C-alpha cells in the first residue's frame, strides 16, 4: 500500500481535441507553429496526431478512434503567454482568425484592449480551429503563489525570457530613478526580479 503522506506526481500531458477532418485539423495546428510529434495510423479505425505548443509541457491529440466527443465540443482551452500582443500578432501573421485582445477580471465586464495596468491573468484573446474547438490566450507574467515552486522558476521559451527581461529592465529603470544613482549590482537585482516574478513572490523595489 502506498505511503499516503507522499504526494505522487500526476502530470497532465495530453488533451484530446475532437475533430471531423484529421488532415484539415493537422494543417491548421501545424500552421500555428506547434511541433508535430507523431502521426500514427493503425488500419482504418485508428489514427493519432500529436502536436505540442511552443514551450508547453502538455500536448494535444487529434485523430480517428480517439474520442466519442462531438467535433468542436472542446471549449475554453487555455494557452498561457507572456506577451498577449506579441502572441496575437503572431497568430494573425499565420493567417489565424483570432479575436481582438480584451481584458477583464472576475466580477468585471470585458473591455477592449490589453489591461491598462498590465495585470497578470487579466488580458485575453480567443480563436477557434476549423471544427469550432475554442482556445483562449491568457497573459500571465506573475504567477499566483503556489502555482510554481520558488526554486523552480523556469522560462519555457526564448520569447518568454526576453519578455521577462524587458519587464525587469523597465522596473530596474524605475528603481534607479528612485535611488537616484546607477545600480552597480544590477545583475543581482535582475536575478531577484526574474525569480520572484516567476514564483509569484515579492518583487524588488
């Protein structure tokens, strides 16, 4: 019998997306720039195509003989991005019909554009695949406490790291303006900012 005091890893790695035309869906998700990991066919009754979004630990499966769910019934699938405007522009450049960026928080009505205060978790954009499965882009720059371990701050892609460095540079400029002098220890300040932002901790002032 397992030790109930020990928490075992249970990693969500695959989400099945119900589609009506596998080749059409494969073309669409490939156009997003997602990595094609596999395309397995077993006879006439089974096919699985796996894609992984950039920087994601989880993948999607689409194919034949995978699910009884109706094509297009997957809804509210979150794609977390570090820069909603850059992600939106990338999708548009790839020919994806993505909705305009909007912002809201719980209890608030949606408003057009990026959140004015650039609050984490508050800016969104949506798009659908050819079957109507819906995806939701959400900008997250500072994680809520408990979402990641403080010593496990990582960056999923060069784009995410670059966006974090730009935020750190902006905040550090305000820091130097407050203290009224150049900061000779700026590498330490940047490191603390990046780690605390990823872990949802207190940012340096």
